[in-house]
């Protein structure tokens, strides 16, 4: 495995990455439809200049087309937007100006009359208390972000929009602002057909506090001006292809459309870079020829990948076409910890095992972000194609959030990334991808005993910790976890690793499980909430994990839910396993315990999905 790292470290090109990440960021920064198009054009032109032929399928951005329960967005554009304080005020009166700070207007905001709108600013708590908000702007508290949880009550109050001062950075950047991208009235990440007009502004936490203080001292009058518009159009997906010996494909997913340096312009460029250096390494004879083909897909996050699955797979089914994927998003470019984000548990993938082993091996050789355990088998926005019906097990390594990580923040501009770290990370990602698509059975066989030790260590940690839910069968929990480890190891059969070596590794895991008595769960549970669901055997009726609830009438569609819980439970629904067992296994996989209230609310979500024939209960 070290040879792969050596090859790609010798090829690293920090200047290439810096130049093209920052050029892409310049194009994405206005956060409009035109900006997103320009960035896609740039990525395609770069791929063409590197010798790759590209394909450019188009997605209908019409607010109503649906793929796997993901409703495609409406296009959005803006050129001018300001917010000015007209009442008594110290300091600069123009507190938002799109021309100076593109993030100061919230995506999907619509237009005011040309002369603007003069209106009151009313704090959220006074809106909830019943104050007349007709025609006003609502000031959100810092702990409520401008999402589907805020916008509907704001508009229902008669207000025309909102001002947000919340960020996700633990208060370390009080003068920077949030990039607010999912202010809508449904579970969608954007506005769709049926969403009402609104005007939204994003200010810094310090400005939010200043406005809050001004509201407590008297009436705050603002002038809002905006020329934002939503409209129907198309957005391209840009793809490139590197042919292997097999027709089977490994996908590299990288989403566009987010105007921060590391999220996700870095991910797009590291993906292009990976394709470029693997191609060159093969041409130079430094790595074996590709066994599996590589397809790079650059598309809008979540929604573009759903559209790509529909384009390349019959009824979005990819299991016959692909072996798996990696989603390059939120990649550590500083010394943040990394969660390697193995593909979810519903589909085994030998590349999970490779990723952990290579990362641990490489940490001893080069300066990389620290690796942490926990949440290995992740479900998130871009690993949803791992659903066993679709069949694209998707690895998604992510930096973990910490006090200094400014997620979706205006601080993420030119120079936020540590480019020497970025170049090392690119070498590691290229090495892992190359090992996945250029498998060497003998090297993998030598590696499996080490991988088995990592698996057993993970199981030892589990056995030494009491299950979080009382009366849980600790032995069954350990067996469940071991079966996941074994499934990933047995997946090496498809890359021709000696079956005797594989079964030896499996036997070692089974020997450990059979030899240990895990710490038992606490007895006498206070409640027996899960017993209510022991005789319910849900079965899924649709392809893809529900997300936007598109088959449900618009006025009933907004229902906040726990994404990870729905994903784990939904993929396990086969009509044979009880809802009780599905819930228990989801808690095991997620290493958590949900409250009775959360579970009851979740079951109500399932009943809603059953009413509209997503599932049968």
C-alpha cells in the first residue's frame, strides 16, 4: 500500500490545486444560477484541457421534477440587494449589501418594488407572542437558522421575510456571516414550486446582537431592496470517464454550487486532480492498469446526484453498473479530525477496509489530519445512493466539526485552506482510489491480517461499553457489528483475493466474538417503547430513501425527521424484520439512543409515508 502513497506524493502539485480551487471559487461566489453555470463551464474546460472527453447531461431546474423523492430546485438569480437602517442607529446604516458581501442576501429571496420596502424589524420571540407582524421583517435569534423550521412561521405571521445572525462556528467568527442555502417551506434544500415569496438577509452574530438591542430600546425601521428572482431553467451535470478493463465503474462524486473554498470547490478540484494523476500514473507505468473504470460526476449536491443516477441507471438502479463510489466533500484541509465515513451498513464494500488501513498506515509516514473512530457507517446527503435498492455504496470522508471549523461561513474565502495539507490529502485520496480500481490481490491478501486487527479492536471497544438502551442484548449487538465487519472483508472476493485468506480473517473475528462476554445492558428499562412495534413489519414500496416527501400534498409535506434514523430503518425494511428490531439495529449502528418522544414522532413520520405509499406497515 505504501507504493501507492509514494507514487502520488511524488506527483503532488500544490500550485495546480490552489490555482484551480480559487478560480472555481471566484465563479461560485455570487451564489446565483449564472455563477453555478460558470463554475461548471470552468470545470468542464479544465477536464477537456487535461485530455478528458466530457459528457454534459442537463437537469430540469423547474421546482417539480422528482428523482428518488428529491425535488429539483428552481433557478435563482440576484444582482442587487441591500438592507438599510432608517431609524436611530450608530454606525454604518447599510448593514447588508450583496455587491460587497454576496452571502448577505439569502438564496431564493425574491424582489421588492424598485424603490424598496420600508418596514419594521420584529424579534422572533415577539412574533411568537402574537405581535402584529404584517409586512415586517423578523429577526431570528442566533440559535435558529434560516431553514424550513423558521421560514413557515415567519410567513404565516404575515411578515415578508427575515434577518438571520446565526452561524455554525461556536462563536469563533462573530463578524463573519452564514451562507444560508436552505431557506424553504419544505424538507427540500431549496425553493420549489409552491414556496411563497420571501426576502431574507444574513448578518454577523455581532450585528444580530446590535439589532436585538436596538429592538429592545425602540422601534427599528429598515429599508429592504432586492431584485432576486426564481425561474425555470436547466443545470448541467459534468462527467468525465477513464476506461478500465471492466465495464464496471467506480464513481467519484463532487458537488458544485457551494461558494466556499473548502466546501466544495476543494472537493471538485481534488476529484479532477485524482482523475488526472491516476491517468498519468498508468501512462507512466507507475501503477497497474485500471481493472474498473472511473466516472467523475460533478453535479449539484444531493439533487444532481439523484438526477445522475436516473440518467445512468435504469430506474436509478446502479448495482449492475457500479462497484461503489466516494463523495469528496468537506475534506480536511487543516488539522481537523477526520471521520473516514465508510459506506453505510446496508451494502458491503471492500474499499471501506482499504480506506481505514491505508489512512492508518499513511499517518505514520506523512502529516495528515488525525483519524477518529465513531460514525463509521455514515448516512448523509451524499451517501444516499448507498441504498441497497440503488446499489452504489458510497464512502464519504468528512472533517469533524470543531470550535474553529467555520461551516458555510464567509470566512471560508481565499487562503482558508492550508494548501500543503490539501496537496497531501489529494495524494492520499488518489492512492485510495487507485488501490480500489487497480486491485492487487496479493497485496490485499498481505494486508487483510492488519485489517482484521482493526476490526477486532473496534469490536473490543464495543464489547467494553454498555449498550445505551436498557435491556438490549449486548451479545446480539456485538454479533451484528461483527457481521458488518465480516461482510466488508468477504467483499474482497470480487477482486480475487485468496478465499482461504479471507476466511481466515473471518474466523479470527468470529473467534473473538465467541470468546467474549460483552458488558451487559442495564436491566429493568424505565419504558418499553419499542415493544409497541414488535408486531409491525414494514416494507418499502419505492426506490430511494425518502427525503423531500414529494408524493405528499404540499401543505402536509413539511415534517422534520431524523435523517440518519430514517435512512437506516428504511433500507432495512423487507417485510420480514419488525419495526422494533429495525429501530434497535439503527441505534446500534449509530451508537445512540433515541428518546421515547423521538421514536414516537419518527413512527408518525412512517405512518405518513405509509399513507402515501412509500412503505407498507
